[in-house]
C-alpha cells in the first residue's frame, strides 16, 4: 500500500520505487504501475457583500445560493465557482454600481472565486 498526504486538490505526480529484496536476474523490463485515487478536499473561499444604499427595499442574492444580503452577507464556495450576484429591488430607477466584480451587466455581477473576495453594491437615487 502506498499513501499520499495531499495539501491541495488537483493532479499529483509521484514516483514509486520498488527495490528487489530477492536476488533475481535483472530482465531489463520496465514495470508499469497504474492507479487511481482521490485525496484532498476542495479549497473554499469566502465571498462577502456590502450594500451601500439609502433604501431598505434592496437585496443582493447569489447563484449558487448562499448570499441573501443584507441578512446573509457572507458565504463560502468551492474554489473556481462562478457566482452571479443579482440586485433585487422594487424601484428600477437610480444607478447601480458594483465594485470588485469580474463582469457587470445591468443589475448583476459575475465573479469567479479563486480567492476570498469582497463585493460592494451601491444604489444611487
């Protein structure tokens, strides 16, 4: 049995050296070892959302679920997760600005979590 201790997820390479303990002639034939395995756990990153607005009728929700700000303004997601934050409010007038998003489209913000991130949504009247 061979065991690995992984510090992160992803492909890993290893070399297995088999030493002969019974004197036999060396045939010069390479030994091919094939195996599969799993290890490590997915790295997780936190996402925090801050709402900056003068109205109480404004929320930010995430897909996948986790953020429902202002009640739940922080969540953790697996490394590499694409998160869409959607602004939800009754009045469609005013301007919405997002800070720290990868892309912005109207009332949504898209980002990929490869590290802990913080996003600010600002609705101006």
